C-alpha cells in the first residue's frame, strides 16, 4: 500500500493534467456542436453574421431531421463521457448549460415542434425575403450567394409543403383562425414581374465597387431565378395552402387540441420560463398582476381628471388623434429621436456598456401587417453588422405616442440591445453561451428595463406613465391569455376580449398579439416570469445592502453571465449579494 502522502502528491500532480484534458475535450465539443448548428441552420448563421452558408436554405427533409436529432443525442453522450469533476467552476457551469441545451432539444422531439413552426404567420417561409435584411450585399460574391439561394427556392418550398402535409396527416396543424392571414402574405411573393418581387430588392441598389457589367449580369440572373424558381414555387405554396392546408386546419385555438397537446404545452412552459411552474400557477400569477397594475392605472386616470369608466378611457386613448402620428415617416422619426434620448442616461445605471451600436429600421411591409409593434435584431457576432430596433410603421394611426418610450426601452436600450450585445462581446464565454436563448432571462430583463425608464425620466407625463403600465399589463395579460388558450381551452375571441378589457393597446395590436400566442405556445409567459424574478433579486439586494446598494454594480453583476436559466441567475446573484454584504 502506498503511503498517504505519496497518494496525495500523485493526485496533485495528475489532477491538473486530467483537468486540462477535460477542458480541451469540452471546448472541442462546444466548437464542433456550434459549427454543426450553423450548418444545419444557414439562416441562424446569417443572423449571427456568419455568411459561409448564405447560398443555401435549411434542409427540411425527414432524413435531415432524423440526422439532426441523432446528432443531439450523440453530442449529449459525448459530453457525459467528459469528467465534470475535473473542470474549473466556470467550465462546470458551461458543462451544465450545454447539457441542458441539448437535453431540452431532445425533450421536445416527441412533439415535433417543427411541424407547427413551419406554418407560423409571423416567420413562415412566406417571409423568407426578409432574410436579405441580414446580408451585407457588399461584393459580387454576396449577390451571387443570394442568387444561388433563389435558384434553390423551389426545392425549399417543396420541403415546407411536405412538412405541412405531414402536419395534416398527424393533426399537428396551426389553427385556421390564424392561418387565414397567410394567403395574403404569399400573394406578396407572386408579382406579375420578377423585378417587383421582394426577393429582387437587393438588385435595385449596388455598392460603387460593383461595375456595370457585373450589375447587368447579376440583375439578369436574379430575374431568371425569381421568374423560374421563386414565383412558381410560391404559386405551388399558395394552391396548397388554399386547397389543402387551410381546410385541414383545426377549428380550435389551443395546443391542447393536438396529439399530446397538454404534455407539449407543459414542455413549452418549462422551456420558455426555465421554471417548474404549472400553467395553473402561472394563470393565477397573471390574475394577481392584472389586478395590481389595474389599481395603478386607475390612479393615473384620476390624476388626468378623466370623467368616465375605465373602458371609456381606453376608447379615448385608442381613438383620440392627439395620441397618433399621421404618417409613417413622422412615426419613424419619433422612434429614432426617442432612442437617442435614452442613450445618455445609460451611464447612470450601468458601469459596463457594449461597444456595439444599434440603429432603428422599419419592419418590412411583407410582414408588418401581421406582426407586432416592434422587435429587436441582434448584431453580427463578428461586429460586421450593428443591432437593429425594428419598428412597425404600418397604419401609424394605430401606433400610439404614449407607448413609444416604454417600447424603445424594451427593444433597444437598456433592454435587448444592451443585454444581448454585452453577452456577444464577452469572449470569456463559449459561443453557445454568448448566444444563449433563455427566453425568461432575455425577455425578463427587457421587461424589467421598462421600469428603469421611470428612473430615467422617460415617463414625464401621465399618458407616458400609462403607456408603461399598459406594457406591464400587456405582459400580465399574457400569463392569463396564453394559459387560458392552451390549458383552459379559451377561444381566440375570449382571449381578445380579455385583452381589450384590461389593456390600452389598440385592437390591431391585440389581435396580432393573441394570434402570436396561439401560434407560439408558452413563449409569451417568459416575460413577466423573468421580470418578477429580477425584481425579487433587486429587492433582496437592496434589503441586504441598504445604503451600500449600487444600482450600477447590481446591473453589471446581473448581466455578467449572459443569458442563463432563472435558477442559475438566482444562485449567482445570491452569491454576489453575500459577497457585497461582507
């Protein structure tokens, strides 16, 4: 038997080598899985600024899906073969989050979520032309890659149609109530002339470095690809949608009315909230939040001296011309001005700010009528494309001025852009964590940021304050409506009526929002659940630290890990609070 000290010395010598080997294996696995994910989804690669696969579409064949999920299982098995005990604390967390990512993918597989996702009105194949917004179009090769994609559009559309056929057979369709929007979207992709196609837009402008001869060639090749591949493919999709898919769509609205619908919804709730909360618990939380926010709204109504009921006040807000711009140009200029008003305030609340800038862009009209008021598009990972705050200019007469401050705080800064850009710039994290998509953290942060707008002085009149409360109410209503539709068997109209009775958003926005919740079960729950957790953590920090509480340090700590599940965030922040209290 070897002496104890000799065994200890041997372990001290061997352990670093084992750790290094494990660290290297772990990083190699992270890198190979990241690369495989990019190849599987060229559109995601484009979003991240990696345009190596910009000449192709994702492979949606049954064989590709089978290979993808086999890879997920093999990746998880390879991870489990790496000894976690020998890793640094930082890599233990990376290990755990990587395992969680791939396990969540496998957990969703039995429900075939791709059969529902392929048909969403907001981001189905009929909106594919909008991918051009992600691309640089700086060189001849950039244009040639887009043309190569256009020549493959026929096969890509046919793969989408095949998925929709499978959805029909397996009764995993979207509801007819929301899919009736799609034929009008498809019609925008079937112009009389190729030059009028949204896919042709990049060929209406060229950088100076591309000469006349190349321009003429590229325009001709693009026109032929659109005329011979794109337009005929969308005609096939249009016929299929009208003749087969829409008639087969379910007449109910909730995911409960699909195979294993209740289990699928539970899976989606856990996925998006990163909690073990049940739909019933979330519904009850929503009802409590609606009541709390309603009391604050009533106080604002009293302050402005409005004589009438709550419903009459909402009607006043939705219909009085003083709250709306007349043109899309005026609306856009106001959004841009609001964004720049916020920027100088950030240093009061954050010690660390991202280097990456952001811009403001209009939502393309191919999807604007059927999508939300605004959204954020992240920057390219390599810094080659800024982040963008996209705003909806369709029907400016239904886009109220009093929502603009709170909306900008959420979608731009200090909401999505600040958090996402900081995470992307943190090179101490592996790539999968710099781009992690834990919805409860990402959207919870953005909703929490809306509260910061008040401290920044953005809600400087009662109507702007009511706008902030409207957005908080909007997310509380989501808890009630999403669980109502998908767990309690509410109808679409019940959801719309409940929303209209409690929030000052316009009817156009409300209908678009409810249709989004129907098409994307569980995603809308993450906002309020995440916000409430962050607010609890802030209260804990303030109670523990008292006058030593530093809002800038708190926010920096909160954002220092990139997006993580809420239990991981809580654990990290509790350790931070304890360290600050010493």
